[in-house]
C-alpha cells in the first residue's frame, strides 16, 4: 500500500527539514475532530439563548449571561478548529515532526533511527471513514499523527524507512557470533556469582 509524497501540500516553514532530507508525507488532522467541540459549543449557546428568552430575560444579568454563553458557545469550536488547522505532520526519510500551536508554536521531532515501536489505531468511525492515529514510540517520548487519513499506509511508510534509518544499512547485528557467545558466557558467570 502506498501513499503520495507530500499528500497535504508544502511543508510549513516552522518544521525544519534539512536540505538532504526527502519529504515522504505531510498531513494534518481531519477537521471532523472538532465535532465534539462543536456539539458542546452548540449546547452552551442553546443554554444561553434559553436564559435570554426564559424567566431571567427581564434581568440585566440574564441578558449578560446569555450573551456570554453564546460567545463561549461560538468560541469553543472556533478555537478547536484553529488548533486543528494549525497542526501539521511531516515525515521525511530521517525524521517525523509534529507542529502545533495557534499563537505560539511547538514542534516535536523524532529521528526515525530512534523509533522503537510504531502502531496505528482506528476507532469504529475511523475504520468506517478511513482515518486513525499513528504513534511512534521513542525513548524520549511518543510522537503521534492524530486523525490522519489512511493510518495503515502512513505506519507502513514509517516502518519502511525506520528499518533503513539505523546505523547498519543491511540490518545486520554488529559483532561476530563468537563475540556474542563470549558476552553470553560472561553474563552466565556474573549471574552465577550473584546467585551465590
């Protein structure tokens, strides 16, 4: 399964990509991730409108509460949408980067050679509509591409380039068989000494 390189357009200026790196994939979370926030915002706005037309409508505090509730109801999904629109995912042949932030900026970058495990998961709706989360585990923490299209293909792309990003291009284990047997014997002797 393959995905198009640069599937979401140009790389954001805030994500550093070295000149000799090749961009394999870029993406962003689906805007449908804002649906729960939109529902909460709608409920807050409806509650505010109910206060405006209910028994508290004649009170100046009732009108002020209604106005604030409507503003908050609009602001909740608005901020979530802004956050989603300003999130970028970049995968190169050497690193995975996640850029987030509305006013400030936070960029997390993990070298593919440091990735210990990768996984993807899809909820029921994610399986139905083709999106999910790809997680890359490193010793320094996790990097996650949340709510991306075709997460299985993204993970496959990561795995394909993780194997070649390490120190040994041929994937062989360093050292000879005799040296590893000597290490094993030393560990056995150490264990026997500690058990006494």
